[in-house]
């Protein structure tokens, strides 16, 4: 037995060396796995904590206040009649900034009570009053006839500008250059759009869908929809999305996305108890969300003569059909909620008579209670 034991020692020694090698290999493998895991975790940390900054609009997220105060300019844009255009009012403005200029489209009314469209542009609001008006009926594609309540925006998916307006039904023209009044195409009618009897159409899109809002002057706000890919065709699924008394939800509606959020702001014109026009506001999460009042009463309006100061003199008691200045000019209708500005129509408080002959002019509100 001792001799056998002696003969086994080299084998045992060899086995021990193999076992030691296995242990060393396992230890090294475990260490390597640990180090690889540590390296991967270290690489993962910066990805979570120091990722590339998000788009600029989502970095600074401001909330809309629950009440608003404003300061108004004087009259900035007035009629400029000529031999073929005896215009008495300019109203229903829509505005974008592109190529270093402000581009404003508006409704006009003449002495015969006919409605049409006009355009002006300028580099700074201080030059708005002197800027010439171009009447869009001089564009043979648009021509004469009833045209009113425009909305202009750039539809990025098709690289085209759209001018939406009413010819009775909701219609649109397109252009590649909003600064050239002669470039707009002949009006086409949206397919299966809003219910008959509606007016003041407003288009807004999210990443997948486009929506067409409208009013019926009887307390109802409607919304039709189509996909971004189908736009401007395919509008369907018309729904009643907001309802109140006739004069509490009248006309002149607009809907905007609040920059950096999924919050949307809806503005709708109403009549106050004194018979003057003013704006109410509502918000929703998403364009198909439920609209909730924001500043929506006569005592707490979005914009009314009672929450507006007029440093140059109170030239109007009506804050009527207007549009917010947008952060961009595309179909998302995005606004920066900091220091809002609102281009609106107003008129001499003593004016009266036939509606088409009321002397509407355009002025600009600037928010004075912004928190950012």
C-alpha cells in the first residue's frame, strides 16, 4: 500500500494542478465577466443621465396662466380702397412669419357688402400701417366671389403653403411662396368636411391626423378629421366637441398646440352681456381630448376690453375674430406660451349699422402677465 500511495502522488499532484488551473480559469472568467459588466454599466450611465438634449421646444416648458392681461396697440392695419376695391373694413386676420417678413391675410368688405380677401406683408409691426394691401381677387385663380375668414400655414409633409377659407363650404388654395399673392391656386373644396351651415374653419394637425374645426353660430363647435397622408382630402367622422348657448360659443375659433407639451388651447369668440365681443379659452390633452375651461367667463376672459389696456387710447370695446402669433408656421399650429401676442379685429365703439359696413380694423394684443 505505501508503494501504491507513492505511485499515486504524481497523479494527485497533477489533478490538484488541473483543479487549481480550473479554479484560476473560473476566477479569471468571473473577474472578466465582472469587469465587462462594470464597463457596460459605466457606459450605460451616461446614456441615461447625459443623453443628447431634446429638441429646444421641449427644454423650456411653460404653463398657460389661469387668467390673462393684455396691452393693445392702436389700429395697425386699415382698409386701403382703390377704384376697383371700395373697401370699408379689414377683419378675420391670419398671420405667419416667413423669410424675414410677417405675412397677413384678411377678409375685406366693400360698400356693396361683398366679401373678399386681401394680403399685406412687412418686416416689423411698426411698418404694418404703411404696408400696401393686395386684393386677392386680382389673382385670376382666386377671382371674385365670396371668400372670407382665411387661415394660412405651411404643410410640411407636402412642402406646400395652404390658405384655408370659406367660399360657402370650406375651401383651400396652395402656393410655394406665401409672399406672392399671384401664386395661389384656384380654390378647392375639402371633401366631406364639416356640417352644412358651419363657418370659420380652422385646420391643425398632430403627427398622424389633421383636424378641421368649425362653428355654426349657434353654440356648437365641430371637429372633422383625416390622416396626415390623406390631407387635404378625406375629412370624416365629424363630431360635436363643445356646446353652449348661442352667444357663448359664436364663431372665430382657433386651436393651438402649446410648445413642448401635449396641451392644446382652443379659443372661441363670444358675446358679453354688454353686446361686445370677447374671447373664451379652453384646454385639452391631445386634439381629441375633452375641452376644459381655462379663462372662459366674462369675469375671467381670455381677451376682452376689460382685461386689456390701451396706451394710445381705447379705440375698440370689441376683441373679435383674431389669431395668436405662432412659434412656427407649420400645420401643428404651435405657440410659445410666454408673452403671447394676438392679432385681432376691433372697431370704433360708436359704429353701427349693417354688419358688412362695420369699420373693422386690426390691432395687436401683447400679454402683460406672462410668468416666463
